[in-house]
C-alpha cells in the first residue's frame, strides 16, 4: 500500500519504474516464503508419519490389550475424541484423549457406515452380509452412536470365500489384497515364490488368503484372476492352503467427494481411501481364523525358511507384541495377533479418507500400545519388494528394502532415541542420519579437517552399554581417518532440528590406525562405567591426506535391548544386544588381526 501511495505521488518515470520493480520483487519473495513454509510443514508431517517419532498420546485412561466387543458404554462425551486422534497429525491440535472410549466409538461408527451402505445395496454377485443384524434401536432410525448395537459384528467368513475353504487349526494366516493392474500382474509369481520357499511341514498350520479387491468387475478381472489361480495352484486350493475371498460392494462406504488432504489428486485420494477399506475387510475376515496374521503385498519375494523364522519370532515374543515387521517398507510383511485385527479394521475403516494406510498405522499403534508404540523390527528383512508399477495408474513404485540382503559387519536393529549431526560437508544421499539407520551410511564430499566432528545426540541421558562405529566400507576402505577421538558429554545445552550443542566434552578414547583402539577403523567400546550420557562426539584427530570420510555403521546399545540371532540349528533366539555387539566386534578383530608366522 505504501509503495502504491508513493507511485501515485511520483511523477518521475524512472522512480515509478523503480517502485514497480521493488513492489513486484517483494510480492514474489513473500509468495516464495509462504510456499517454502508450506512445503517444510508437509515434509515434517510426512517424516513424522514415516518414522513414528511423534510424541506420545496423552491419555486419561489406560488401554487394555483387548477391548470386549460387547461392552456397553456411554459415547456422548467421547464423540469428539476419535477425530482428535487424526487431527493431531493434520492440525497439530491434540488435547487429552480418552483412548478406550475413542476406540469403542470407532468400532461403532464402522458398524453404522456398514449398516447404512447395506440398506441401499442391491443384491448383485455376492450377497450382503446377512449376519450383520445390528440395527438402530431407535424406531425413527436416527443415527445415535450411543445406542448403536455392538452384537454380531464379525464377518461370517465362509460367505466370502469364493475359492478354496477355511481349514481348521490355522496358526498363521498370510493375507494379500490385490487389484488388477493396467499392465503387469505380480500375484501369480509372488505366490509361486512363497510356496516354493516353504516346505509341506511348514505350511501344515498356515493359510494364504488372497483378497480380490476390484470393486466393479465389469471387465471380468476377478474371474480371470480366479481362473489363473485355479490353473497354477490346484493342489494348494484343494488342501486349504490357499483361499480366495471377495467383498460385497455394500461393505464399502461412498468413495466419492473425499477429503483432499495433502493436496492429492482425486484419483490418488480414491486409491488410498479404497486401500484403507480393502485392508479393513481382510483384517475383519482374518480376525479369528488363526492366532497370527501376516499382511503382504502382491509383488514380493522372500527367502527359504521364511515361515519357520516368522513362527520362531512369534514364539519368542510369547504373544507380547502388537506389530512385528519382517520388511521395513510401507505395509509389507507386518505381523499382528489376530485378536487385535477387528479394532484395527475399525480404525482404518473409519479414517479411510483422512490419510494413507501406512500413515494411519503408526497412529493406531500409539493408541493400542502407548508405552511401546513402535513396531518390533526383524533383521534382516525376510521380504523384498519387486513390483515396478503401482496399482494406482501412472504411479511407479521403484522401492527396495535395503535390509533384505544384509551385508553389514554386524547384525543390526534400529537406533531408537538417537539423532545424528555433523559439520562435515556431505553428499545429499548420505547425510548424518543415514549412519544411524539400519541400511544407509554417511559419506563426506571432501576430505575432512582436523577438529571436524560427527555427533550422536540421545533423546535423554542414558547409560550406553556398548558403542560400535565402523568407518569406511568394502568399496571405499580408505575413506576413514588416521585417528578419531571419542568424546562424551553428560548434558546437551541446546538442540534444534539441524544442530546440537553439547555440554562439557570429555575425551574417553580414540580409534583408527594411530588411535588407542580399533586400528582398522572399527570401534567397539563398553561405555557402562561412564554413567548416563546424552552426547557422543566423534572428532577428527588426524585425517587421511586427500581421502573422504565414510561412516558405514553405528550401533548404540542400552541395557535391556535384545536382538535375534540364529543358532547352529538355524533356529532364532533372542540375545542381549550389547553382549552380541561385543562378541561380534571381538570376532571381527580376531579375523582381521595380522597372523604371526
């Protein structure tokens, strides 16, 4: 306004042109700043969803591992709670949430949606689920959640099996939801790989569920897929190892005029919303036919003996888990207890239009297990993604699980509660956080200088039982330093998203060819005696001339952490993480030590 006012009073063409240039430049800068702020906010939200690092949910009541399906409670006061669960991620505005009541509300809301859809459904192909006899108790048929019936909510599974049958005594159900793709179909090859890498004894108590999730079979895609399955797997179908299920269209809520969260295109919004409902249906179907449920995608390969490893893992945790992941990509190879599936199905059904299924799942885990909201990882991964084309038309899916082929020196698990920072210039794809991931590595783009540093910041002062640092790798063994000093601090003074300032740092050891330990550039160090620490700094004491700096592996083990190892019989067992790291480090040093004549 000031510029326009000055232009109105200005009679000099040169000054007027100058004011115009200043005005246009100011507007462009402001628009760019607004755009950058929006992109930054969306990237931050996306990172929170993918890493599950958002803060814990405040709760006024403790949640139980299993909520009775027929429990009657008053939902009038809890009605706003369910939406707040998702609003935390969409609007960052979460107050105290009565979690138990919210889950009850979600389950009831799901029934309401299903009942509404069934009333308007026409009886085509598959019949609507006649066993859902829940109706509103109010004679005027108003939708009052507080009086909605909660009896007989589970699916009558045989009604939806269109190929094969449900065999008895299933310990593990493996579910695959699939839709037709415009070009390639991966389902047959995926099933061939799954069957070929398992033995008859391994599959005695296993069932594979293929859900043909195309809504309108106007092109005959479902029938053609069933025909292909019958031709390729007649024995598996006859034995009850493989069954095919389909859902009535009445199960699905209206999928038009959906919310445009994340500014996605309408086609993508429809695709991701329908996927949530697809998963909800297969979860509902599988919730009581087995003890455990493993969810796969239709374009994966696996390893020999994968079923034994999965069963061993479930046995080792003795039913004390909510989610175990056998792949670290998206919603591939996630295992649940079957008794938890019904509430999980309700959650994904109710919030199908809010966000993608792999964004919703971390929120559900925080509700179901607030004390342990992260899935339990299995290393290495047992499944690899192979598909190139997504079921969303035009979308390419060129993702690979880097932990499928584990070529690291140490068997790894994630470093939870840890951040990494460095002042060493690095390549874009190998920044500091990659060094503490289970698959990446940190790599500078120039030779470091004396005093350059790489810092590990813990989320709180903790006792670190064992620290492992591996510099260089097989392809670049000399990208290390002659001496790397290890310093610790018991307190972090300040922390931002991009930097951290440690308190008084104290040097405790050094490693490298000219250091006290780890002359081959690999450090293994017991830090228990140092007490609770919050900051670990690796400082370049003496760089290698003209060599870049690479950190390929970092592991920080706290007391009580465990990991999986295989014994001599190939069976998995749980061992202490710090002790395992120490044993692996000493084995590595013995192998790499020069042999005397």
